[in-house]
C-alpha cells in the first residue's frame, strides 16, 4: 500500500519532476480542486508551484484564470474556464439530485428557483460582481427564501446550472458574476468525450486509485466510470493490488528524496479525493488510532507521503508559527525536513517561520 502512496505523490505533483507554471495549470491537471476553505485551497495550489506567493495565486483568481464554483459534489471546487462548462454538464444532474432534499427543505420549488435565476441574471447583468449579502437583498426583496441555508442553496443551484460563478474578491468578500460574462463561449463536448476526459484526468492526477475512489470524488456511478475507463482506452493502465483494481496514467515521476515532509491542508486532493483507498497514506494506522473527538488542526503532516501528524499555521506579526502535533518523535533529518516544509508555507505567505512540535 505504501508504494501506491509513493506513486500518488508524483501524480499529485508533490514529488520531484516537471512542475506546472501557474495556478490554473495545477487546477487543470487535477480537473477540479476542492476549495470550500478558500485560504488553504490557495495553499494547495501554491504548494505545487515553488516560489509562488499567496498574492500571486489571489491575482490569478481575481483575473478569472481559475474559478470557484459548485461542481462534482455539493461543495466548492476550483476549475478552469476551459473545463467548467463540460464538467457542469456531466456532473450537475447527480449533484442536483444529492441536493434535492435541501432544496425542498429550504422552500425552493421550481417556481422559486426560476424566479431566483431571473433576478440573479438581472442583478449581475453587464459584468457586475456582487457579494452574497448584496444578492441576498435582491432575492429577499422579491420575497424569495434567504434565511438560514436557503440563500446558499439558491446560489448553488444557479452555479450548477451554469448561470453564475465566482467573481473577483472585494476585499475579504467573495463575489458572484455571470458565467457567460466571465468565461468565453466554447463548443459543447460530446458526452462520451467528456466522460472519458474526466475519468482519465482523475486517474492520471490521483492514481493509482480505484473506481470507488472516483465515484466518491466525482458523483459518477460505477457504471459511468466503467464506461469512462473503456472510452479512455490505453491512456490508462490497470493493476491488481490485494485483489482490487487500481487505475493510473502512464506518466512516471521521480520519487521524492527521503525524508521529505509536506504540510498539506485538510482538504488537499492528496488527502480528500479517495474513499476505498484513503488509508494508503496511513499504513501505520497511527492517524486512525486517535481517540474519537481528538481535535484536528488545519492540516496533515506527511512524512514521505504518510500521515505522521497534524499541523496548524498561525501568523504572529511577521512570523508564521507552525504547530505540529506528531504521532512519533522525528529524527534530526526528519526534523530538518519539517522545518523546510514550514519555511515553504511561510514563504508562500511572505512571512518568516517558527516550528513548535509536540507528540499526541
């Protein structure tokens, strides 16, 4: 199982090898990058772009070089303008189905949702970028439900239908804008072509992985995935591990030197994009052995691709204090690797760094 994790480091752009040139290249490689926690999600991109800063990733986002919307599952993802339309057409029926109970609970019937779409289109006409609060005023003023989680599901529905997507940040506030104004028109992809592309993109960027892993990540059915694998043809390779089929692309990447530490955020694609095989990064079982209710800081400490603790970074003046709670004591070389990983994260934020470790 550890060999699978070692190879995933390469496919996930966390090992030595060719590096992407820009944040949008990282997003494109994965197909979609989970992004409900916006700041850490930016770090997921920057971590794979040595020398890149948070400010540079933010500028790319504000310029619309990559977008943030609901796709694949009922959560936010980063996607590229080139990919957003065909991904939505492929996955939104199942995401809408997953959200159906929430729509009903919020009082959002077909009439209310259609009215909301019309109001959003009018409010965002002409390239306007408006905050959630501003759109709540527009919708609420027309008598539509906006209390509690209702507003969120109105906006999710409009995102899934390809009406709206992320706009540029306004200070600390996210905005929405019309997809048609943010993304140049593109010809529709053939459904089979889109299915093959998503299946190939996932297994190439996340593999080796299983069909059940992809089902979790994409909301596709196992039948869809089998069809996608067939359509992808020789772009993918299959191997049996303990009687389970794993799929991957054909790219070969150099192994990361040992010891190497990565400080990944909790929803990094290397961690969160799997279901059936999610424990290949915890071969020792140390993370699974934690008592129920154990407080989990922001991210995971990876040592040679394996979870060896949790971490949280807290800015204090000009210094990022990285607090790492480790499952075991580190050797001097491993401690140096942890310090290097903390320095990388701090440089992304244009800060100095300090590491504080404990066992637990």
